[in-house]
């Protein structure tokens, strides 16, 4: 399929909240989940929350990335079956995530475009993806944003070994080209 045959799938950008994030992962924000963990040292000044369910295969890798402003067309989506990838916005800028819910348990190997959402995460907020959530890398929007990403070493290695942008199915990265596989690219409606 050539680029001229690619159709446009428009997705509005909406603000992330606990409810609309649920199909894709867990919202991380300015509160703690289930406070009350019994660590005795700082009980009068620290509310300890439960562990964040970050899972991965191999070695955990934490990295930062600075994303430049803009609203690029979304032509790639990927998923991870062995990792609950995490993205946390650092600084004062929001970021946008384009996602579709996991569908690997239904035997699906492509995202359902009718379920794609573009969610804007406020500055200082983050997202822990469910296993298998289809996603693109975060988008900055109007201002640069720095993202802290929790990955596995096998994902970072697989991505960094690619010589050119192409589909891939290695190292817990299953990445597809939306124009090639579905005949669409996603554009954000701001």
C-alpha cells in the first residue's frame, strides 16, 4: 500500500482521568494508592502507598527522553506482552499518549482503531500500561516535555538495534505500521 492510499483516522485529545485510563493502564498522579503500608519510620509525615505493579522480563531499565513539540501523524503502534511499561512526565509540561486496549488474550495481532484514545496527562503525572496495551511513544504537544520511562533492557536493546524504522517482533516489542497493516494513520484533533 502506498502512502497516497493511506486514510486518516482522527482522534480527539482528551484529558486523562482515572476512569478513561483504566482500559490502558493505571494513572499515576498526585496521590498514593491505598495509603497505609506499615513502615514505622515516618508515620507522622509520610503516607506510604502500595507497590506499583511494574513487571518486566530480565533487567529493568529507567531512562529519560526529551520530546520536542508537535503533533506528528501516528503511523506506529506497539505492545509489550512481558512488561507493564511506565511513562512519567517530569517538569511543567503535559504529554499525550495514543493507545488502544490490550487484545492479545482474544488472539488479536492488530489494534482496534475504533478503540484508540489520545489522552493528555497533566505535568507531573504518569501512566503504567497494562500488559499488551497498544501505544505510540508519548507526544509533547505545544511544549517540550521530559519523560521518565520504565522499560526492560530487552525492549531498549531491541529498539536500539533497529537500523531503520520498520515493523518488528523481537525482544518483547511487537511494533506495526498502521499504514501498512490497516491502511490508516492517526491524526490528533486538538
